[in-house]
C-alpha cells in the first residue's frame, strides 16, 4: 500500500495475525522514506494504550515529517471501532501541532487492511 520496505511489510503482516492487539508507528522523512519503526505490544487481546509522549519523542528523534499508524484486531474483523476513530483523531491533532502529518491509520486483521485515509476518516 505505501511501498514500505520488505522488513516493514513483513512486520505488519505478522502483526495482522497476532493473538494480542499491538500498535506500530512507521516514521517517514520528507520524501516518504521509512526512517524508523516503533512497535507497542499489549497484554490484552482487545486494546492497547497509545503513549503520545513516546510517539512524539521517537518522531522527533528520527526527524520524522510523517507517520503511518497501524494496529491489529485479533478478532479478525478489521472494521475500525469508535475508539479507534477517537484515538486516531487525538494522535493526528497532537502530531499536527508539531508539524508532523499522520498519513494514515491502518487496521490489520488477517488478510484484510482498512485504511482510514482511503475511507475518508483522516
């Protein structure tokens, strides 16, 4: 979808099949090239905390200009929840205030990927 390098694509594919929910942030430079990845694991099958301070710190350390956020739904249903939408808006607002664009939020479940950007939710 975004032309991620094979290591990032493989990481996201593995996430899509995980039994517990997790979250990944792919950090991009001004040209859209990957400059970093941060993965957050959860002990829960149904939720994961989004540590905004950590995400901002990692983005700044990479001098990232844009981010793609992704998380999995172990249930197998890739439909975004109301909580997913609220969290995405909160992350986008926090990043925007620092001049960092949230390019997309991908929800991964098995072989299905739902893009917030493609759905007009971002």
